[in-house]
């Protein structure tokens, strides 16, 4: 069992958990992920690591309550334990001194872009971070990202913070100043990563995306996380999760994400019924 040392609510449905997992903390690197299961009935959920402390033996993850299991995880408290915490999985980010780089995080993707930005800055890069969310109240980890960035740009859909628009508008804000970016890392919803990759393709800027397809075992054996990259089949859990965004077939990847929507909706309905029943019993 893996104990929750710290819980912090970042937004209404988004929570940060620092979890005691010493063996994972020893080896995990930026860009890698873990798979957790909160109890024997819970599904296996892949989550990219937000932070780690090798001395304390802890790993930090950020969870958004979207489906049944993620909502159940977000109801856990400090001192509670999760049943499984498997990792580190996937291939780490290639950290080098590139020059000027951009780290783009949208929504929950801000969490896993944080350790990448930190490592890139420690390697001597000039790090420009672009954070995107629907509104200011949904923006997470702004101060943490500011601490590991040389420059920070915020883009919100409603204009309540920073540039009004999408993260592509935030990138345009940077590039319109005449700055040259060698490499861009992008993490967020698949539609957002697709939009950034399409935007940078014509500009000739290398763009790396972190893919988040459906996963089951995290070892490449099940094949559930297969995607097409440059016309070749790749498995996000072992070949990735990071890939050249200009080579990823996003259309196919997004189609595969929709395969289990009906099952997800049924699970959400069951969760609502369970919560309603519990509320009735308390009354």
C-alpha cells in the first residue's frame, strides 16, 4: 500500500497528491509516468509524474476527477492509501542544452510539463513556458511554473488571465517578438497538442508531444495504447509517451480515445447514483 502524505486542491475537480513510493522515487525521471489503482475494484489509471523527492521517497501526481475511478481517487484524503503504484514507466524526456525552448502545458498538462521545464532550465536552457486553461480559476501551478521558467505566458479562453485565446495564441505572442525557439514540448488534451503541432509544422520548429491514449498494462503487451507515428505503429507506454508531434496521426489517436465513451458514461452514471444513495443514507 502507498500512503498519501499530502493532498492539495488545485481547482474544483483537480487535486495534487504526494504519495510515499520510495522505489519509484529513486528512479523516476521527467516525462515518465506511473499507473495507479486505488483499490481492488478500481481501474488502472496512467498518470504522468508532476514531481518527485528522492530523499523523502515521494512521488507527486495530479488527478482530475473526470471518470469514475479518477473521481474516487480525488475523494481520498491525507493518510489514506492506494493499492497499486507502478513505475516509473515510459521513456524519459531527452534533456540537453538546446538553447531557447518552450514548454507548453494546457489544463492538467501543466502538471507533467513542470518537471520537464525544471530539468531543461537546470541544463542551461532559456525556458519559456506557455500555460493554457479555460479561465483563470482553472489555471493550476502558476507559481511553480514561474519558478522554473525564464519567461511565462498565460493564455485563457475567456481572457480572465494573460492572453485571450488558446496556447497557440500564447506561442504566437512569443514568436511575434522575434524570438527563436529550438524545441517545443507540449502536454495537454490531444486536440490541443494537435493544434500546436499543426501550428509549428510550417514554422519548422521541432515539437514534442506527450501522448495519453488508453492504456491497460503499461508494458506494451496489451497493445491498447498503440498509435501511428510516421506511418509506423508505436506503443505509447514503452516507445513514448513522447513523440515527434509532426509525425503523430492525431486523427487516428483521437478516434481510439472515443472507443469506450459509452462505458465511461455508464460508469459516471453509476457514480452519481452511488453518491446520491450515500447522501440519502446520511440524511
